[in-house]
């Protein structure tokens, strides 16, 4: 643990959060649990390749990290010397990308002689719900978190800030990949998830029926759906070459409907199994209007208490890293400079 001279008062705690696990370089400043700046630099470079290219991502992080951190501090009106600690994403993610954020965080922590706090990316997605904002509707423990992103699909029982238990997860593709890969099959640019959502709003969700996977327990599988959509479209396009463009809204609505049904079926099962009716969604796919609507319906019909984070805290961001940094700071959970980021880390780490 770095020796540091700052006392740990309960007030005026400023945490700088840094996120660089995939293709977004993000920095945020948090004061006593409230976000005072939250900046993200997206990497447009990957669009032309139809997916994230790891080598290009780490290079772009190197270019972006100094300006993004600088902007976050300036917008917050906070000087580096006022910071109490630096929190950064230690994994899971792309190793080359994680290394950029980690090296930067370590250097800044050393230079300022303040604690360094490594953060688990998926825990950050879940604990983003504890960012104090106008909602003031923080989830009570225990709750179930449905973490749905481009890299993960999990149902997690959250008993406390740092007591997480995975109840189920995907055996192959993540739900974000299911959106992005089927979008790619339809010729849409990367990332296709938000586009499917957009077209789905004008389409009929029952226009086409796609099979739902049969997976035991609370685990998920999405690779079969992608393959069945691929074969379905190949067949249809033989008969009618512009089938996709003519049916884009209905196809998007039907794909989204199937994916949302798969998620909701397992969530219903998890509620039944645990008796927990507090549901929080996290990760980039929680921006999806279909899943949000399905959850609102369950809230009304099944007496669920549903927690949906503000949009800016759903996709990859540094505010969620900063809030976990704040929670760890209060407990004195700091890291050593020999911490190595990892592409895969268990959720309890
Ligand atoms: O959490 P996130 O920003 O990055 C990861 O850690 O993966 O999630 C990105 C994923 C992408 O697959 C993207 O297509 C998906 O979230 N996504 C959506 C929507 N917005 C983002 N998928 C469906 N509907 C959306 N509105
Ligand atoms: Zn993420």
C-alpha cells in the first residue's frame, strides 16, 4: 500500500475514477459520493472494422487519457493536489487497454502520494446504482443485478457492497454481442445494439419468431440465436435479395423481443429461486428500451422493485469506477503498486 499522508476525513473526499477496459477512455471526479464531472472519449476508429480492434484501442487510450483526465478535473474545478485517491479499472477487459489506465493511475498516485484503488469493471457496473444523484432511490440489500454488456451477461445476487454471488451467466456470447453480431449480419455498423433498439421501436415484435435456447438453471446462451438468424436471413435473401432492408424494423423488433424474453425468463426464475424482488440492471445493454419496458411491466404486475441507472452510468464510464473507489476508500481498501491488470478476474476479487 502506498504510504500516504492524506488523512481520511469522511467529508471532502475527492476520487478520480479512470476507466479504460475496452474502447472508451473515461475519467470522472466524485466528491463525497456525488459525481461532479464525468467524461468519455469514444473511439470511432473501430466502426470500420465492425468490432473493437484491441491494438488500436490501446493506442487510442494512450492518446486520449491525458486530455480526458485533464478535462474531467477542469470541469470539476478540482486541482490534482485536492484529490484523495485514484481509482482505476483493473479488469476484466482488453489487457492492452487496461494497461494504459493502470500505468496512468499508478503514476498519478505516486506523484501525488495518494492511495491507488483497483476496481473490478463488472462490480463497478453494479455499484453505479449507489452514485448519489437526484433519484435518491438507492437499492437495498440484498438485490439481484442483471449485468448485461458487450462482454458479460450475469445474474448476480448482491448481498452487500462487496459480497456478490453469481447465480447464472452466459455460456457463450454476451447479450451485447448477440445484438451487435445479429446487427452485423443485417449489414448494420458497429455497435449495432443501439440501432436494433432504434429500428425495433417502429417494428412488430411478433413479425418473425426465433427459437429460444434451452439452457439449464440461470445460465444463458446467445450463440444459437445468432446462427438461427443468420440461416433465416440467408434463406430469405435467396428468395428476395432486399429482404433485410424491406423488413429492417420488423426484424429488429423480433430480434429484440426474443433477446428480452430470454433475459426476462431467467430473471423471473431467479426471483422465484431467491425470493428477492429488488432488481437492478447494469451494463451497456441496460440502455435498451425493450428491457426497460419489460422491467417496468414486471414492476407493475409482479410487484418487483426495479432500479434503472441514469443513461450516462449504464454504458462504460468512469463515474462507476469512482463510486466504487469511494466505497473502498472509506474502508481503507487500497492497492499496492505491484497490482497487475488482468483480462479475466473472478467477481469476488
Ligand atoms: O457496458 P458497455 O458499454 O461495454 C462493455 O463493457 O461491453 O456495453 C456495450 C454494449 C454493446 O454491445 C452495445 O451494442 C450495447 O451495449 N448497447 C445496446 C444498447 N446500447 C448499448 N444494446 C441494445 N440496445 C441498446 N439501446
Ligand atoms: Zn462495461
